[in-house]
C-alpha cells in the first residue's frame, strides 16, 4: 500500500511540530503555509526587500528536513548583535535563493532540495498580502503581528479577519495537493492569524469544498491571548465557517489530558488564558452533528509550555488514514 497523502494547512510553530512527527509515517506530505506573517525577522525582510515572509516556511522546511543537524541548526540561527541583530539565517538564505531562482516559490523549492525534505512546503499564495482584523471595540487593525497585540492592549477580541487584497491567487501547487489528498489536516495553530488566512484565499476554500478527503481539525489545547481567550471548541469551528470554510469539518482531534496545574497557573498569571474547555456536553453535541471526535493524550509539556506532541498526533492521523483505506472513513472519499 502506498503512503497516504497528507495535506497540513496552517502556519506558525503549530504545524511544524506535527510535520516533524508525521514524516516518520509518510513521505507524501504537503504543508500549505500562510503568507501573512509580518513580525520579527520576516517582517524586517518584508519591509526592507518587499519579499514574502519566510519564517513559517522555514520552520516547516526544518521540520521536514533530512539534512545534517548542523545545517538545520544553521537555518534556525538568529544573530544577536550588529546590523543583523534579530535576523534569522534561514530567512536570509531563503531570501537569497528567491533572488537567485526568480521567485519566492522557486526559492522555497530550492531550499527544500538542499535540505532533502520529506514532502513539500508550499506558500499558500505568492502575492503580497496583509491581514486585517476588525475588533470587538470597532477598531480595524492591519498586520498579522499587530492584531493580537492590539487585542491584548485594548482588551478587545477579534470579530472578523480579512485579507488585503481580498482575492489573492492561490499557489497552483496548493490546489493540486488538496485535490490529490487522502487526509486534510487543519492546524494546530493560531486560529485567526495562522489557520483562517489560508481559508481566506478563495481558491483554497473552493478546493477544500471540492475535495472528497476527510477534513480533520486539530483543536488547540490552550486559548490564545489577544485572539481566542474565552473561546470554546465550537466557537473555533464557527469562526472557520464564518470565514469561508464552506465544507464541514469531518473529524476533530481533541486533547483530553489535563496539563500540569502549575503550568496552567503560570499561563493564567502571565497571559490570562485557560485551556480550551473540553466538556462532555459539547463533544456529544459535535457527535450528534455528525462530527467524529478523536480524543486522546496529545500533550507535550517537556519544554515548559503546553504544546501538542507531534508524534502522538501523527499516530492518530495515521490510524484515521488506515480506517479510510478500509472504507470506514467519515470523509467523502471511499478509500485511499
């Protein structure tokens, strides 16, 4: 049997954790990555050179890399002083490759060759996009990094996210990957600034609607300051639908292992956030709506933060793929 074709959609550090685990089980992985980042090193390169943000792409490339550890470490190196202070070496390399090979997508493709990655890393669009947020206090905030920062400062929540321009063209390779996929995975990652920006690219939303593969939402374990504080799991699904996800989510993967109380207390003290609630009544409601709930221990606290364990999530996704192959899949595709 061939490896199942996984498409993972998101951005930030969330999906890179999953990709690191998933590559142990399949060589058919496509990571579709948001291009809305404008903070840190990526933001500097966008402002100085007008290029697309390389940071999220770089994290995914490193996660899927099979190169020597020293090369992967080089791509994650950040300068600490001088004129390059705060700049990331990997971002500079991707910038150089983009200039050398005639475009951002081409530069990413060449970086993937150098790193001998498993699968593909695909920018969702090669157009220069800006994320704009309408907040609960009526303010409009432009910039991916500025939206949660404003939410924290003003005590406001996100009401709506949109792209400027509203209808950027999708990377054709992303459309092809979605339509060939056996399993579609959304997340984990920041709901409004990592996941939804991909869906707001109209051709991506249409491809997801057309795909017959099951769509799995990997639910975040923690609420996020400035974005999803106070939101429940069903609120996340509602937000996805409001922002253009016209097809239903087939499966929700939910961590039901309680994090360390001391760690939760620190999150509450430092960021004023709680875990995303996991209550039986809500999960039963999802099941009644026809959504399969995959529960389990997917928790990783080894670095002093609440994160997903990429290996455990990948193992569960592989189990879902196996069920699809046996024609017991909840998606619209009859089998792999």
